[in-house]
């Protein structure tokens, strides 16, 4: 499977990384690198994370939880689409 990082995710991730970098640049770089590593593991087992609490009508949507952030991704036939990243307290359940 291949991974596609959607524009919404890329934009939100950039905001998260910039926010973390205000405190410590090295931590923001490590955050981004380790998150990418998490998704490399997802390609081997796409259902390893819980069904999404935010998009409940389709279990192909998953929530990866990482350092207080939720990343929503959708499992397709041969692709994983990474849709968004946010702090769990900033998003309401649908």
C-alpha cells in the first residue's frame, strides 16, 4: 500500500510543527519524523489503529493517536489517505 498525505493534513501538520518549534525546534523535527515512521508501520497493517470516533459510519476511517494528537486516515484498496491531524480536545465527535 502507498500513503497519500492530503492537503488538509499537510497544512495542519505544518501548523503543529511550527507550534512545537516555538518551544524547541529539535522536538518539532522529531515529532514529524516519528509520525512518518508510524505511518510506515500502518502500510503493513492498516487496521492496527481504532476505528475513527469522528467518522463513525465507515470503519475504513481510522484514528492514529500520537503525542496528544489524532490523525485520521482512510484505508482504500491500495492506498492509505491521511486526512487530518488535530488535538483531540479541538474536535467534536460526529
